[in-house]
C-alpha cells in the first residue's frame, strides 16, 4: 500500500498487506517500537479488532515481523 502521510506530507505509517488465499496478513509500521499486525479473513471489510481477526500482535518491528513470518500457511478454507 502507499505510505500514509499527514497533511504536511510527513510519513505517518507504512502498511503491508499480504493476501494468502482466504486470509490477509496486515502489518502497520508506525515507528520502530510501534508495529501491529493481524491475520484477518478475506471477505468484506478488513477489521483487525479482536472479533474480526484470527490472530494479532503488537510490539517492536523485529518482534512483530518475526511473528508474522512464523505464521503457518493458511489452514482456513472458505
């Protein structure tokens, strides 16, 4: 996704979306120590809230990216 910028053009966040079959992995990088990620179903509106996500985490960039890359291949079938 394109970088998220404020009205002055300053970078606010980087968002990475990785579709994998019937799920989507979403990573939002706001700062080195402020990253969140979620695995959500690929249908309707994307919600990373507890009720809408299969998995989610927050933390620093190294921790969150390690967790995302360690996720198993999708086991959920539509």
